[in-house]
C-alpha cells in the first residue's frame, strides 16, 4: 500500500451521528475510526454497567453502525476501529453483530480488545506492590478509603494490530490511547516494527490530529467566521509508508484544513511537547513542520520518537459524595447584588434545616466569573462586586449555585430551597423550571500508572453470526 487513508468521524460520545455515514459516502477510506471515550465518559459508562451488567458501552456506535451498513456492503476496503466498547467491549460486539446479521452481513469479522479494565484487580495489584499512587499528589490508592467505580489502563495499538491481522473488519476496544486507534491500522498495513520509533511517532501525531474530529477541520477554533461549520467535514489522514502524512477532509464539506486549524489541534492537550507519552512511543513534537500544500491539504512531518514508557496510564474513578446545582435568571437593576443575596438565602435555609454543606459554589454568569481574568469586567482593577451597586450593572445575570457533600440528605435539602425563591426571594427572578434539580453521585478522578508487566491485552475475533449466538 502506497498511501493509507484513515478518517475519524467521532471525537467524543455525543458527536454528530450522521458524520460517519456522510464521510464514507463522500470519500473512500481504508479505515474509519470513532473515538468516544474520556475520563468522564468512562465514569458514566461504569455507572451504566453497575445498573445493567450488559451495558456500559457507547450506544451511539450502534446507531452509527446501522447507518454504515450500506458502505460496509459496497466498500470492501472499509474497516472500522473504535473504542466504543467502553467498559464492556464484548456486549458492544454482540449488539453490533445483531445489527450486521439482521442486515445480511453474517460473515463480517468483529475483533474485541479487552484487558484494560482493572477494577476487579485492585487488591491483586496492591499485593504485587503496585500502589496506584495519584500522579498529582503521590498518595497511594490504599489510603483513599473510598469505593472505586472504575479503573482502566490506556492500552496501545498492539492488540488492535493483532485483531486486524486476525481478519477483523470491525475492531471494538475498551480504553486505548486515542492516537493508538490510528497507529494500529498504520502498523498493520505497513508492517512497521514496534521499535521503529520515528514512524510510530509520526503515526501517533496523525492520530492525535484527527482524534478530536472536527477540531482539525476548523471546529473549536479561535478563527470561526466564514467556516461553514454547519456542514463541517471531518478529518482524513493520508499516511505514507515512511510516516509522513497529509491532513485533509472530504471535498464539498464545510470547515477548513489549513495550517492554523491543524496547528491548533497539534498543540491541544499534549503536555510536554518534547515528551508526548503514549503506550506506543514517546513523541517529540518540537521539530514538527506543518505546511499547506493545497486547498484543504496540510502536510505534517518531522516528529521523532523514542522508546515508549514502561507503564500504562490508568484512569480511575471513585465515589466522592453527592452534588446538585441550580440556575436562575436574575434581571433588572442591582441583579448581581440580588443574585448573590439569593445564593446566601439558599445556603442559610439549608443550615437552618440542620446541614452545614461541605462545598458551595456561586457564579454570576455575565460579569466575567465564567472566565476569570479574561473578561474586561472581571479583570478591572475595581471589584466585580461594584457591578451590583453602580450604574454599570449588567441588565441580567444567570445565577448558578452548586453544592457537594458526602451526605445525600444535605444535598437533597439544598435542592428544596431554590424554587421557593421565586415568591419568597427578591423580585426579578425567572428561568425556574418546575420540579427540583436532581441529586447526582460524584465520581472523582484519580490518575495513576501501572507497570505494563501487570497488563495482558486480550483479543477475541469472531464472525458476526457467532457473536450474535453469544447474546444471552
């Protein structure tokens, strides 16, 4: 293969469901990647699996797969690689198989990658002197004393390569590093060695550039006018055997692929640019060159790499109490002052009911508190509070109040005190929706590392008709 075309049509769970179909209809690619997972997403999926052992995967993928059936039937070169399996890749594969077999695609091979889920192995890891200490605080997990909800290692591209080598046309993984969704197909197609660090680095850069979907094609950009983001196209990486790549998109779609858009995504969430650490390679971004070579075509090359870390990153979540929030529109003169007074009333009424809340948060959205230091009002040398007592008071603000407490009863009491403000608080309140705001559990994030020696990724490959037979 001279040039490998890998597209990404999902940057998170909740991304546009029509984009994957539109992309493969407009441009033929060998691989379509769909990236659904983030730390928050894993916690959500873990909660779903707690309620139903057969749940815990990205349901969006099933809707997308239904729309992709015609392309899978007509485009024999098309493969799909996705981390939609979330907390439960086998269940996701079974439901995907049902979709395929119901539409006559009985023999499509589905590969499933597991081994990232460590929740049931915490004690085993402790016994092996793996403390899972917090990367930010250094605290060992054993000292936390709170229930672990999920713990997932960020696997690399190797099990994806194994699945593709075994004939899988659809690969469903749990938590793998985002860029590895692209590295896997590149290694498989070009036959790169696992110590070919510069090529692995180049593919990792390509994967990083397309992993967030439309962020590489003009979305989420500081330059947004005249981009036609309504019909934004999603990115395609054209990768050469030596690792060089061109980022482009389907012709006739909105958005833009230029040096600015690609560079914005290149520096997005990378940490140390000399050491962008992935399970596959340690990448140096500092010598990368980004060059426009045509309309909606940007060449990227120059990344170098060295040996990957000997540990996997672990995304762990634990139960950390309860939270709730509420919003009210406060309008008219002195709205900031009245908004703050309303918040204080709520907290005092909760206290009168017998609860001292652990954490309380108040924001007056509209005077710069959502972006402190960036708003001219918030960065003015005079206090923002002055806005509530002078002629420069804004015409309205949105009061947002949130609380966090280890006791559910305390948070429930908070939710009971917002609605009464409509008639028992000051005038000028609106935006109240009937019903009380829900109380939600808090899943807090705990970043850690685990040695690769403790992790053994597993790959299982079956035809769709076989996966469907496994449905209970």
